[in-house]
């Protein structure tokens, strides 16, 4: 009976330890894991000191940057309008944006009294459903931004 109790206690401990590890995973974004996710962004974006525009704008120093403000990049009117309405990229904003860029920008404009500008679509035709991956990739992106 003693051994049985010990087994139950040990199992309980394992379950709670796993729960803690999972909870930590959900709250602490990991830039190392995010580097892997960024391979998907590389289809269109570059990041780093010499990054140039590709299909998408360079993401160097994107945290703290006004949305749609890289000189010479032909943004969609939707993204431009969101920047003019006050959207400045923070970690949290990009994590939400990646769920569905067009919907995110339309909601931003509507919430900021610019429903008339909430038409058309973002040029970014990419979405990332997985929240953990979104947080990790943004943590990676943030390592290339001086304003964090
Ligand atoms: C299929 C190409 C493509 C992929 C893949 C892609 N993007 Fe984009 N991204 C774009 C384009 C194009 C824009 C400009 C959108 C617009 O003008 O509406 C953009 C804009 C952005 C912006 C806004 C930048 C600014 O200057 O305002 C951020 C942030 C961003 N992308 C992050 C990401 C991240 C992070 C990933 C990967 C998880 C990613 N993108 C994957 C094409 C892409």
C-alpha cells in the first residue's frame, strides 16, 4: 500500500510538473524557436542590418515603428491607413496581426473611427494560426529591434 501511494504521489507530481512546463511555454516566448518559424517569413521578408525589401518590407527595427512607414515600399492602402490612424508595431500588435493581416487592419481602423478606410485587403497573404508560434516568431523579430 505504501508503494502504491508513492506511485500516486509521483504521478501527481509528474502531471503538475508537465502542466507547469506547458504553462511556461504559453507565457514565455522563445526567440530560438521563433527563428525556425521565421523561415516561413523569409519567403517574403528579410531582417538584419542589411535587410532589403522583398515581397514584404524589411523587418529590422519593426518594433516601435509606425505601420507602413518603410520609405519606398508600396504598401496596401489598408496598411498605410492603419499607420496614419496611429498603429505603431509592438510585440503584442504583431502577434495579433499575424492571425489574419487584413482582418486585423480593418478592425484597427474601425476601432479608431476610420471605418471608411477599412476596405480592400493587406498585401500580406499569409496567416499563422498557432499562438505559440506567433509569440515565438515575434520574440525572434524583436531581437532585431532596438526599441523593445
Ligand atoms: C507571402 C509573403 C509574406 C509572408 C510569408 C509574410 N509576410 Fe509579412 N508582409 C508581406 C507584405 C506584402 C507586407 C506589406 C502588407 C501591406 O502592404 O498590406 C507585409 C507586412 C508585414 C508587417 C508590417 C510591416 C510594416 O512595415 O508595417 C509585419 C510586421 C510583417 N509583415 C510580419 C511578418 C512575419 C513575422 C511573417 C512570418 C511569420 C510574415 N510577415 C510573413 C508579405 C509577407
